[in-house]
């Protein structure tokens, strides 16, 4: 009888927890939660499968696909304090130069016309020019989606792109910035990102992200201390996401108290599905959006659409747009 009583008590506790109202992680109206039936298109690094990722040209290409696109990018700070877009913290994979970004001046990158149009094999050291899915080399001059009256920066070379350039080129788009550097350098990058975002009054359209726990901790500190506007949006590090999922799995998410606006997550991690309709709906009850990366398979896109994802992040904006459009016919 004692065991039955314990089971009944535990069951009652879980029922009560399930019925409790979910604490609102993001306090305002969340622009990252879809407004209709279909998810938001997110261009991963601007669409890394169609143009070299994290270049201004890639983002213009994505904008040509969908003017409402969310632009996902990665930022690193240079030696002279400029935030440039690059997935790695070094130049060797994406350019015809080498070395850590923190050891380069942005002014030197521009003066030497370092080309960010590569996708190199690091192990072999061989320079490999970027090609699209068909194997065709794509040059900046191939871009057809420049706004009227605006010309490309260079016909043949993908020049370094800064966060400021991205913010000013697309003043109405939501932009997700992932701080790639860690430690003191990463915290310096956060400080500069805050300055740039404040300069352009863009806190209501910028998502701050990072896989680094110390960077996520800084986002939380900024939010909780009131040093940033109430509309400040951030996503968790890997461990921050694990915290939410663990509480959700055990029915304890009523105790989740991080102020995140979005979960930027894969469809599966550690063998655990993160893309069920139930998880998506539960996150929305916390006023948290679910954005899934990096989805390049059409069947996977359709599964996420039907499960209710708020956004899908892809390297192929044209492909995802075709899938989304097929639901509107």
C-alpha cells in the first residue's frame, strides 16, 4: 500500500505540474513564432548551397527568394575590432588566405582583396573554389537579385562582409547572429555586436546566438540585469537547449526560467527526437519559437511543416521556397 501511495502522490504532482501555466520565457510579442500555418524561411549563412556562405551576395540571393527571409549568419571580431561574417574563427576554409580572424585587421582583408569564395579541404591544404549543387562555379557577377540601382562590390571576388553591411543592406529583415569565438575574444565580439545593433536600433530584429556556454551566460546576464531592451532576443547554447528538453521530457518545464526567444535546434540530438509536434507546441506555450537546422532534404522540410515548426533553416532557399509554395496551391 505504501508503494501505491507513493505512486499516486508522484502522479498527482506531475498532473499538477502539467496543468500549471507555462512561464513566458520571452516577455513580449515574439516575432520568431510563425504568424500563419507555414514556417518562416531562414537562409543558413545566406544560403550556403547556392552562393558562398556569409557573403553579402548570398544574402541578396536569399532576399530575392523571399523578402521576409530570416538571415542566419556567424560573426567574428577582427584585430581592429570589426565584426565580419565567417563560419569558422579562421580564414583557411573559406578564403585564399590563412590564420585566425582575430589576428587579421579588417582593413588588411579589404586591401589585400581576400576572397571569401572558397570551400577548402583543410587537411589537404588545397584551395577549392565554391561551386553550387550542380558543380558550377558561382561568381558575384552571376547574382541577379541586387536591388535596383545597386551594383556588386566586385565581379569576381567575394569580399569580406561586415555585420554593419548586413544590417544596413536589409533594414527590415530579422537577422540571427551566432558568435563563433569563445572566451574573452568572444565576449569582446558580443560587446561590439551590442554596440552595432544599438547604433542601428535593431534589437527588435536581431537574434543573438552561440554554442559557447560563456557567451550564452552573458546573454542571460544582459537580459536579467536590464542592460538590454526588453525586446532582446537570444537562443540557448547546446547545454541551454539540453536544459529545456530535459525539463520538458520529465514534465518539469514549468520550472524553466531562461529568457530565450527561440530554440535553434537540430531535428535530433543524442538519439532523442527534438522535432515532434508536441515539443513544438510546448515551446510555443512558453512563448518560445522552434527553428530547425540545417534542413536540405525536401521530405524533412515537409515533415517539419506538418509538425508545426516555426521556421526552417536551409542552405537552399530556392528549394525550401518551392516546398512552402506547394502548400499554398
